[in-house]
C-alpha cells in the first residue's frame, strides 16, 4: 500500500486544493497515470500514480483543501484491501472561506459522489448548484472566450505550445467548449488585414448579483505578498520618456527578415537585463542583515491570469537573444494561463517588468515584487509630435516608470539605471550586436 500525499511545490506553499479526481475508489491504475488534479497558489498540476495497483481509500474529495504532506488517497497492491481511514479535516483557511450555503452544497455534492450520481470525470470549475437552496452559491463557469481559464486536453495544450498558438484564440469543439487537438490543428489565425478591419468591441455585459467568491490559493498569496511590499518597502518612483522610433522599426525588420514574431516587450526584457550589468546594485535583494547583489540576472515578467498576476522568470536574460527571449516568454505565458508553471518557472527573479502597453495604458506605477528592489512599469508606445532641432516632427514615444526600494536604490542610482536603459532602447542596435 502506498500513500498519495499533497506535495510541496514551493517554499511558501502550506496547502493545496483537490480540483478533481480522474479515478474513483476501486479503479485499476498504472504507474505514471494521472490520478487527480490539484491547485496550488501558483499552478494546477496532475498527480501521477507511483506504482501499479488499484485506487484504495480516497481521503480528500474534490474541492477540499489539504495541508502539505496530508494524505489524499492510497494505492493498493495485488491482494491488498482498503482499510477504514478518516478523511482529513479541511484546513483552517478553507473553513474560514466556506459560507453555510457553500458547506451545504459541498455536503450535497459529497453524498452524490459517494452514491455514484456523478460521472467519473467531474468538472469542479462548473458545479451544479441549486440556486433556490442558497443565494450565495458560486456561479456557473462562464462560456469560452469571456476571460475564464480555457478547458483543454493535454494533447491540445502540447500542440498549442509547439505551434505557438494561444488557447484564448481557439474555439473549442469538445464537451462544454473544451479545446481538443483537432481544434489546434485546424486553427487559422486572422490575417493582418482582418485583424486591422475588426472593430474593437466591448466586453459582454454580465448580470449583477450579490455573491461571495471563495479566495483561491493564488489570490491569497497575491494579497499576502502585496501587503509585504506596500507596507514594509519604502517605494519611490522615477519616470522617463523614451524615443522608441528606431526600436519599432528594428522590430518590424527583424520580424520580416527572420520570419519570427517578437513583441516590444521582448526588446525591453533584453534591454533591462543588459542595463543591469552596468548597475549591479539594482540587481539586488534586501535582507535584515545584508543587501545581496546577485551574480545572475533573472527577469520576472508579470502575466495576467483569470485569478491574478503571476511573474514567470526568464533566467539569465542578459545572455539570451531577442528571439530566444520571445520564444521563452510566449511559452511561460501560455503555461501561466493554463496553471502549468513549475516552481522553477516563477521563483528566483532578481528584477521585474510589468507591461500594460497592450491595454493602451500610457503610464502607471507598479508595486515592487519582493525580494526585488525595483520594478519597471511599461506604458504604450504612441506617435507624438516632438521638437528636434527646433522642428516639430512625429516620433514614437514610450513612458517607463521605475518603482524603487529606497532602502537599496536611491534617486541617483535609479536615475543612472534609467539613463543606461535609454541608451539601449533609443539605440536598439546595441541589443543585437
């Protein structure tokens, strides 16, 4: 008999949530076969069987929070029989977030599960809820395309990564809008002319209702880390306005000549990393006893997901080409949106970049991502009239705001870093030589 336990997927992880079981008690399982999906504060992942046998006692139902190291189920060997074992009690955090209505629904779901009323594969993201029983029940999962995390098969996700297709762009043909491999294979992106001709649309209007939304593990972690940042860290902000005309032109030429698709942010990541070589005091962390200057440059990229922001990390960004950074960022962003990041993907950044230019935001300030001592907030690049040699000309300009931890980075150091960054962004040939 072997126990399946809640794994520890990061230094800060204390508990995880059982999303759904792929197997039920008594089912035959093979080594390496996925048994259940769990949710941590950063990722969703499948736990696999470590041996052949059959699934024995299931001690944590779908939707239940379990502390790290807590028993989830057992795998029985040949001839072994299940023993009477008590399911672990929900963690204190989970108990606090459950309303009486939610607890009643969970109890009802548990009874249905035990009597076999549910199918083997349950989508806990869209629970069947009797709204007449509780007004605070969780609302059903929204339809595909409204910003929710897209349901997709493992093969479809693998094909999407290999082909560079973003799941949000694909309409699923499987049950409940699930994206399957054939959807990825048959996907054809819109041509530039079609994209340009498509008028911007407003997001759909949703019915307003009063409801309680239980905190996800990711949202709890975001709240905790923001409180650790805006309170203890003394922020100050420096804003610079850069001429990125040459950068946009170089990007267009590289995309055309090399046949690759890079973003402005890919150039900014490399520029920020190269500028840190000149200013190691900015590539640092604050500690109670000492300031640590890091010997490697790892850039965290803020990525928006349905549950909040997460910062996957491009490691040794100063040693990678723009094309390599572009490919890695796309892969990390796709993994982040599908909650497939591993701890190595999102831990250990030494500097962070947050870019809202794609949303048309011209300028903003960002909160430092501890233990980093600075973060860059990137605004949209736009054509503007400027005076050069006493003549009014049109140039592409972009505003960048650097949030600094005043315990480590003072005003002059921050200004010097932004001046070095200007050299790389306004003379972008430096980025490819």
